[in-house]
C-alpha cells in the first residue's frame, strides 16, 4: 500500500480514498501471500518475514491516518482486518518452523500473590493484571535494550524504574509463544499503562492475535475505562467529552504531556462524577472516564487541563496526600472484539475480550477516607468499594 499517496489524497479529497485504499490493500494481501506460499519473490530478494511484517505495519499506519473518518469505515476496516490476518498467518507459519528457544531468560519477579496474573486467556491473546509499580513499553525498538540493561539491575532498580511486565510475560509464555519471547515485537504487548496505574493489559500470544488487537486500538474501537480521584468538585450533570490536543515532551529523562494546539488529537469522555469530602474539609471528585484516543498520560493531562488534577500526581499539579499511596488512577475496563477472518459459512471468527478489574485494595482504602456529599455520590462511592466481609 502506498501510504504517502493515500495520506496526501486524504488531505486533498477527504474520505474518498478509503474505498480505493481498501481495495488495494485486499489485492496486495491476496497476491503477495499467495505468491509467497508458492515461493515466488515479490519486489526483489527480501525475506518473507520482513515483507509480511512491513505489510502489517503499513496497513495499521493507513488505519491510523483514516481513524478520524467515517465514510465506508466499517467496510474499509473489514478489508484491512482480513488482509492483516493473511499476512499475520504467514508470520505465524514462519514462527512455527523456527526451533523454539527452550532457554528463555529467567527474570526476578515478585511472587504471583503480589505481582501480575492472567485474568483471561484465549487462543491468540491473553489479558494480564498489571499491579502498580510495574512498567509496560510498546516501543518495540526500545524494549530489547531496556530489558537487557535493566534485567541485571532488576532488584535494586525496582523503586526507580519499576518492574518490567515484559520480563514476567517472557518468563511464563516465551517458550510456547515466540512473539512473547521477542523484544523486537514488544513481547506481544499491545498497549501500555503508566507505572503507577493498575489494570488489565492485553498481550498477544500469536502474530494473528497481535495484529488483530493492534487493529482494534489503531481504529479506536477498543474500549478502555478508568476511575480516578481528582481535586475539587467536577460538575458533571451529563457525560461530556474533553477534546484537547496533547503533545508529549521529554525533559531530563522523563516524559509528560502538554495540552495545546500543537499536540495530537486527544479525546476523553467524562462519564460520571461523585462529590466527596475529606476529614479536613477538602473537596474531591471520583470520576469515571473512557479513553476515546490513547495519548501519553491522557487522563492525567486532560484532568489537569480541566482544573482537576489527580490526587497523588504532582507532575500535573495534584497533591501527594498521606492517605493516598500513589496516583489515584485505575484502569477498570478493557473491551475489544478481535476478528480473525471469516469461516466457510461467512460468519466472523471473533475473540471477545471484555474484562472488569475492581478497585485495588490500596486505592479502596484511600477512597474509604472520604465521605459522600449527596445520595448519588454515595451510590457511586459504594459501587467502587468492596462489600464488607
């Protein structure tokens, strides 16, 4: 697919290129994959794996370019999904032919009782619980170097850097799932959460799972839901969307997001707000949000821009309070329909991911320190607190 041509056309003509781009994607997918299965070289002496992976990356780039358009969108995404599955199936075949690495590095991790665990497992993907203090990276070029440099220092660097979730995954799935053992493929991790944020992480076990999941995130169809505690009373009669561009800034080895017109499109839906009060009279809001895009520190930056920074988040103007041990931000919901092509009868093969993660005990204890100021706030607060034993 010629992304440069598609991108320039999209700017000049709006949404018209979608149909042509989809048709071109389907034709190239079927032609290139069929030819490779017969051993025919396409476009020069490039390896199968490089060609197939490049095709997948280009297809996702095209989806990203058109993610804001609506015309023919579902038809377009259906064609891209089928094309990705053709290419990814070829990559899985190549993985199956390679000798498996039975000496997957063993990393130091916390006992499972205090660390990650598998919430759900499917044929092509798994959902992993990420506790606070664990890091996740989806920047494939950086992951290998980061893990290599940090593994030897794992024990003494936990407090500063956090514990890499990719290491935990490689230890448990690397022998049977080649993509999870490969740092150049981000160990199969699909998306990220901040180091101090808890919640579910989607991880691929196969190339087909990796690109099916990536498509859902690039097309903005995956649903990620959060709950946070912020300073002040956020007035929210009905749900509304915060749409403020965010620009990622690196400074002194750390990154943060700045709201402003020079940033990338960012949308956060504010769903519900509960008004709470601490014993010293300070007002707080417990807010449920949904991410409509996935920018760096999006919830934290958007809430700060609204004038309601998160509790425990000094980077964005929030206060560190003695009764809250970390940034009060938890990812409670993750949902996505992962499509794996059609059956002979025309029905779609789907792995339906839909997980809910209750508020962890550390944040539940913090929430117990506050009292609701009205009946609706009481109901919302109780919903997030585990029932008494």
